[in-house]
C-alpha cells in the first residue's frame, strides 16, 4: 500500500489542490473524497486526466499570451504587412504527435479500469442484492436471504456487494458518489454493478437519470457497517414477526389503521414479494423519510396526510383513503417503532 | 426590381417581400431574426432555471414546470437558436465566398426556413396548450412515452417539421458548394467558413435522418399505440438512446464546425495573415466530422453496454482531441508573427480559444469511461457542454455577427457597446459554468429541480446564478447594440476590415444579384491576392451580361403552414378523431402547393445589362 501511495504522490498533491478548490463538498456525498473501490478508480483517472489537461492548457495559454503581447498591432506600424506563412511541417507534426501520445497515456489506464470495474467473475459467491428503481424510491431484495428493505441499503464494509438492478417504470440511475460511479437502471435488462465501501458510514445515494417531477428527491442511503454487524442485521431482519402487536395502545391503533386504510396493499412489513411501495420492516431505523426528510414524527404525519406536497408525482398520492391528523399520528407512532435490529444508520456512525 | 424601388414600398409590401423571398441574403436575415428571437426565449428559460436554483429547496417553480423549462431551454437553444443562427450566417456569406449569385435551390432555401419557423412555433405553442414537453431535450423513452398531456407530442411534431427544414437547408448548401463555385475556386481555395459549411452539410445529411426515424417511432408509440420503446410490450427503450445520439453527437459538430470556420476567417483577417496550415485545417475538419459519427455511445457509458463497447467508444472519443488540438495550434500559429487588431469580433474569437480549450479538455476527461461514471448526468457534464456550446458556438455566432454585420446590413456594430456586452457575457459565462464542474463532482446531478439543504451545494449554485444574470445583461446590451446600430450606426464600406475573401470584394450590403460579373479566382484569399499582387480588384471571369434571377414565391410559406396544421392534427387526433380532418387539410395544403410548384413553369426574370451598367459605379 505504501508503494502505491509513493508512486502516486504527485497525483495526491494535485488531488489535494482539487479538494481545496472545491471546498470538498459534503463528506460521504462528494466524489472528491472517494471512500469506495469504484469511486477511487474513477478519481485516479480524473486526477490523471486533469494533470494531462492542465499540461496542455498551460502550453496553449503560454503561447496565447505571448502571441497577444508580442504581435498586437503596434502604433505607427498600421501598414505593416506580416509575412504570409503557409505552414510548417515540423511544427504541425509536433502538435499532432504529442497529443496522440498524451491520449494514449490516458487511454491505457481507462481501458484497464473499464474492464476491472465490469469484472463480475466473483459475483456468484458474493452478496447479491436485487435493486428495483421506482418512481421515486428504491427497493432492495437481498437474494437468497429473504430480506427486503427500501431506501436504506445495508452493506458490509470491505466486501463487494453486487447490485442487480432493474427498473419497474422509467430509466433511473443509481449513484453513490463517495463509493462508486453510477449505472443506469433500465426497465428492460438487469444491469450489475458492485459497491465496495472501505469504511463504515452512511453514504448519500442519488438518482441520476431524469425520471419525472420528483427526480431530484429520489435520494437513498447506503449504510456501510462492519461485516459482523451486517450478519447481525440480516439475521435480525429474518426473524421479524410481522404480526407482533406493539406494546402501547396508540401504536396498536396505528397498526389497526395501517391495515384498515389499505396501507398493507402496497407496504409490506416483514419479508414479502410485495414491492408496490417501500418495504417498512425497519422503518423506525430509516435515516430519512421518503428519501430526504428527517425521520421525525411531524414529518411522517405530514407525509401521510399530503405526500404530494412532499414528493410531486409520487405513486402513493390519491391511492389510499384519507387519513386525519389524529389517525396519522397513530400510524406514525406505530411505524416509528418498527426497529427490529440494533444495527441502524446510527451504528454506522451517522 | 432595383433595391431602391424595393425600399420605397410600404410596410405590408416589405412583409410580403420577406414572406416570398428566395434571395439567400434575405433568408439569412429571416434566420437571424427568428433564431435571435428563440435565443432570447431560451435565455429567459435559462434565467428561470437559475432563479429556481439560487438557493436550496427553492419553490420559485414547481417540479413539473421546472422539467418543462429545462426541456424547452435545451431544445430551443439547440434546434431553434444555435442552428438557425448558424444557418443564417451560412446563407448570408457562403454564396458570396464562392462567388455565386445565390444558392443552388433558392425555392428550397425559403422552404427550409419556413419549415424551421413553423416547427419552432408549433413546439412553443405547447406552453399555451396544456404544458410544454418535460422529458428533457433528449426525451428518453420510456419517460417520454409516459409523460402525460401533449407536451412531448409537440416536441415530436415541432422537431420533425423543423428538422425537415434543416435537412433541406443542408442538401441545398451541399449542392451549392459542389456546383456553383466561381471559375478558379477549387476546393482547396475555399475559405474555411465555406469548408465548414460544406462538411456541416454532410453531417446534417447523415445525422438528421437518425433523428427523423427516432421521432417517427416515438410518434407511433405515443399517437398510434405502437410499442417500439415500450418494454412491457416487448419494445426496447435503449434503442431510442442510440437513435438519438447517432443524431445527437454529430449535431454537436454541426454546431461547432461552422463556428470553427468563422474563427478561422476572423483570425486570419485580423492578424493580416494567411491561415496557418490551411490543408491541415481542412483535413482536421473532415476528420472531426468523420470521428463525430463514431462516438455516439460515449453519451451512454452508464447504460450498461459492457466494457468492450465502453472501451472502444472511449478511445474513439479521445481521438477527436487530436484534430481539435491541431486546429487550436494552427489558430495560434496564424496569429503568431501577425499584426493583430483587437475589436469586438476578435474579442469573441480570442475569448473562444481558452474557453473552448477548457471545454475540449473536459471532453477528453469525460471520454475516460470510468471517470465518466462519476461525471455522467451531473453538473460536470452541464459545465462541459456549455463550455463547448457557449464558449464555442455562441462565441462563434457573436464573433461572426460582429464580423459580417457590415456586409449583411451595411453598418458597423458599435464597438463600445460591443465591448461592454462582450465583457459582461464573458465574465458571466465563466462565473456561471466553471463552478458547475465542481458542483457535479460534489454530488449534484443535472436536471435537479431542487438541491437539498446542507449538502454543500449552496454557494456554487448562488455564484452560478449571479453569472447567468451577467450573461443575460450582456446579451441585452448586444440587442441594444443592434437597435442602436440600425438607427445610428456607422456606414460600412465594401471592405471595412481589409478582408481577404471574396465577400469583401462587393458592396455592403451586396446588390441582390451579388456579383455583377462572376469573379475569377486566382488562389486562396482571392481578394488579398489581388490587393497585394494584382490590381486591387477581382478580375471578372465573364463579360457583363444579363443576369437570370429566380422568381419570388409564397408557396414555401403556405406549404409549411400546411405541415403546421397537420402537426396539430396528429397531436390532437389522440383525443378526438375529428382532428384527423386537420391532418388531411394540412397535408392537402402542402400537396397542392407541391402540385402547383411542379406544374407551373417558373421562368424567373432577367436583369438587363443596361440596367446593371446604369446602377453601378
Ligand atoms: Cu430516478
């Protein structure tokens, strides 16, 4: 590892400069601070290409400035007729050959990285998550584990987690800038990419392909926990009893309402193939509500009463009977208690 | 039919004159006026976008309206502003540069313009008829199929009609350059602007059919229940992306190559030097155009085409940097050793070199597929293509307008206003877009109606919005300059810039027959050759004689109107079959016009030798 650092020290210096310029952006969101394998591959190429380009730009700018200073029309020389030069073979060859070499310097690592990131030879033995992109939320199905969740994707650090992605409606694009570059989520074919996070943390994910009015609100989170915690989380999720009655009376009413108001038609609690709406098994642990709101009771009540005001064009609006504020509070109370596991975004250091 | 006589006519007569004109110089003005109008409209849409993004979670626009705004901004700027403005300049100048009296098909020239205008108007009617298209200017299926209302239908019909106009224009320019060059004007003596017009026309000829096909398929999906792009019925949505970008990438070169031509002419004129490496410049242009067809999938690196496709398209894309680099260095070498005059036209040109170099370089960065996994569909891409399209194409159009305004309108644009508008626009431009490279990598995807609070994106977006307003003010001052100049501007001589190419050998503005006698060309930069080695005047290639001119015609206007009506029919027959009538009426109008055009003889008219002798000198 040290050798790797040593060889690329100048790259890192340049990278630091870029960071300074950018003011970094927000940690765990910005691509400037890669914390996963894919993001690192991309960043290495970004830095390499910036160095090459800065070199070219410096030369262009130098010649440009010298030309303008030296050859601007001078007073008293208005009638000066410059020599009419047709061209210069040597010069023209130079500025053809050097760019070709520079392009090759960038092309070789690009091709290598392209094949490297597309390598799925070990997918069989790894963790596979079936990802479904929906207007405007994400569904995650841990293949072989009978665990489903939505919006928060739990992964173990240091491992490649393969995402087999398909869309249920229009094209989306899954992007977790700090961990990996993006890949489109098409309706017609399964696209596979992998996430490999180096450190624990809660990472921002975004939809990067215009998918309708609430495209910009289709955020999600990647919750990277230690491999042990991940195992724990999976087994906690597997042992959820969806029928379990909550302890306090308000939540019990909430649970009843959840069934009465046909919420169950779209929202599963516990393992279920039903993915018409987000799976709410561990809703109490969600890092956000509807992808971007703080997980407070007020926000949830607001969502239940008027989701359209929060996410225009979402598929819940108008598809369930009206809920009063009183009822919304009861349901919220119930939903926010759904915490089947001790492993949550908080344990990932949020 | 002399010019003086035309000026004496009343206002309505002038309108009629423009509705029926087949004169390339008047059609050029129509293109400039219409393109300029759409440019202001697109600019206004841009300002709305930037106001919405001035602060996090802003609610100046609703989500739906925002998507309409970005869609119309992109579509308008590309199809209805940049292209027509360039077509206008080509129309105005290219025939003069090759010593022709007009384009090869004056009637088609007029038809091309009116189709473009009616298509553009049709598209913009959507604002008042239930909402504009909202699936992005790329209109990706299935979002474009799913989009409710008629917005996307207007997009389809509007672009289909105006696209036909562009295709016609391209073919016309091709034939003109192939067949109508004056004696001695060999291909390798053509000014670079004519060369790039030629190559651009080839690109139009091959690229636009892909768009036409794509739009037809989309039209059948949306209006007639087909399922080319509908996955649930066995269609495939990625095909749209291929069709769109097989058109869309060459489209970028359709825009930038003419700008390259403009800059080449301007740099050579104002450095008082022959273009350095002319042959290399020509071949670089051709090479860029050729490679331009080989790289469309670099817009699709994240689609999941696999590493082989991604690697091939990455390398092909990087290869374009080489001919582009050749051009940049040849321009610098042209200025090197010259005697450089810096006026407004030259300012835009000089600003282009570093700005476009940045755009080109981020282009190479984007070509690196794995790096693109981060850039793709973020503000980095937005920054990149605005550096190329504004820093390249718009700067080129503005440079060209300052340079050729005297030739087209007989007056020189005001220098002071020109410089003020330049600096405002130039500073505003970099302020708006440079920071967006960083916003993209900081995690801001493009086409985001809002960005969230506390994501570190606030300052960058604020700066960007401030820059956009500076650009807006700069643009307005340019408009003021045009108005001021047309009232009080300095009258231009035939050759105000000590020019080198043929257009400067005839009066400003040129008479409607352009060249009294077809000129004889003795080399590259023919006027310069005559100035330095000859009599100072172009030698005619023929004795003074009668000139044959084509008839004016209202048919192109009516025919385009017919397609416009049919467009509405197609859009609304989905709701009510009664609208099928509009299709029949509209297409009927167009067919009748075609019939008249085919059956009636158009003899044109002659300008007699005696009149020519009387009018001039
Ligand atoms: Cu989406």
